[in-house]
């Protein structure tokens, strides 16, 4: 039981005393037999908007201890660095251009009158890729999701054995306790792959910015919740491989950095799908050449391309759900199509920028019985997380069917 003796006795004992009140301990006489009967589980934890450098601010004692005793890296999000595209990438190993969730909001040419939103659960929009919980369930591996984009969608008539519809009113503590409750089940129904999602760091980053004290308070709160999870696992004597990730980072924005589409095109000549860190738009019929001539190329604070000419390094531009013209803001800039909404002032932070921007880098921490100790990986793309999860839960690797690979993360695995 190397994980317990090293991790809890040395790295986390003092931290957990300060962060959480651990559940009542199992009597010592039964602890050994309980531990011997429990196989490791894998828990994928997403902290939405947790930028890689938040881990270096001295406010994450639990996560920092897990990183020191496990594997840590800066992880590049897939483009666009938005929530839904990247959460689906993390569990499919495919880039948004290929799995079809190309943004938080979009239109499909086959259904031009319906806008996809973060509440859409129609399988039509999700079935271009198979998330790992579907593959696991088909292989007889029980799964449970305490929130994850797409986990409420039935694909091939399969959902996780247990899942929760996202509800922001369910507190972080309740989310953690649900994971522990699922792990109290008998071995035959106990989930072996679980997901857990926290949204408060992203919310604080948007509202206050990545360097605000409110953001750091949210980071500290989530760190304590992970401490609660670790303490609960220890009480159950449940070995667990924790894989802690984020979907993207966060960049500071300002009303002084605005690129205005209306400075270049007549609003009557374009249909704008989305604005912010990037903008997607389609010329109104008969105005195609006019709009292209006005928008394509570099402008102060943004660059615009036709869909098929988006730079290849972004791996974005072949999916028909991407609008015909795509404009990307410089990091920290905001693209608008008209005056800003007074209810949403341009302040705080946002994401969606170039995946290579340092501000967009996401955290990756892994720790557990099947994870190497004291390893710092080279930065890698988040498409490689799904192959790592497959190895941890015993699923075979894909045969060239996805964008990710185990190779960039293989050093995170214990020998």
C-alpha cells in the first residue's frame, strides 16, 4: 500500500487536518482485509478554468502534494479553448474539429434553425465520437459521472451506470460526497471509472480575472474539496488513480481591448453566430465577396480567415459546424458585434484564445497506485488524456482511430 503510507503519512496528513474534517476511520482490525478486497478505481476530476500556474501560487496544499508524489504537467487545450469542446476531447481523445462539439454554441447545416447550446442532449450532435464511459460500459466496466458535458446523452443506447444532470446549485461538498457514496457500493456494482466536475474556479476567473483574490479563494476552496475526496477514499481504504485536469486556462480582458466587427462590415451583411475570444459568422447571400474583402486578414486585435484557411496548427476548420468565416482575437482582446451588453461589462477574464497561449494552458496532475512518483511531463495536448484513462481502467488502446496517443503521457504510469 505504497500510496497510503507515502501520500497520507507524509504529504497530506497535515494538509487534510487543516482543510477538511475526515470521516470516521474504519477500525484497524478490519482495515487490512477491506483494503485487500478493493481494486483501484480511476477518478477523472475537472476543475473548469484551472490555469496551470495556479498550482504555483502556494494556495493548493492538497493538489501540490499530489503533484509532488505523482505526475504533473502543463496541458494544452484543444482549439477552441472553450468548456464543452475540451471536456468532450478529454473523454474521447478527439479534437473538436473531429468530435463535432466545435464550440459552446453553434449551428449544424443539417439543422440550420436549431442552435446547439450547453443544454443540448440530442445524440445527433454528440455521436461523432465515443466517450470513454460508453466504451467502458460496453466492456462491462461500471462508470459514474458527477457531471461532465455529454454524460447525460445516450449514445448507442448507453449512458454511465450512474450519472447526474448538471446543477450548479449542488455544492462541491455534495459532489465529492456523491463520489464516496458510489464507492461504498458492493464490488459487483461499484464504479471503476468516475468523473467529478467543479465549476467555481472558472466562474471566479470570468467575474474577477485570473489574478484576483476572489479567484484565489475559489482555487483554495476546490483544493480543500479534493482533500475531502482523498480523506474519504482513505476512510474506505479505496485505492484510486486521481487524474486532475482542466479544460482551459484564463486570460484577463479589458474594455480597452475590443475589436469591433461593425468597424469592417455592415451588420446587415452578416449573420454572427458567436463573439468574444473568437467570432464565427456567415455572409448574407449576395454579400459574400464584400464580407470576405472587408474581414479576411489581420486587424487590430484580431485575425480573420475563411474556415478552410484557419492555420493548420489549430486543427480546426474541416467541420461544417464551424461558420464560413472565423475571426480569432489576440489573447486578452474581445471581439464584439455592436455595443457591449451593459449587463456583461468587458472585465475580469475569459478563454477561447489560441491554445498555445500561456494563459490558456491547463493543469494536469495524476496520483495513485498506478501513477509514477515525482514525474514532471513535457507539455502535451489534452487529446492524450483519454488513452491514459484507457490504460488505467484496462481498456485496449485505439488503433489509430483518435487524435490522441499514450506516448506523450506514458511516463506518468508506474512501471
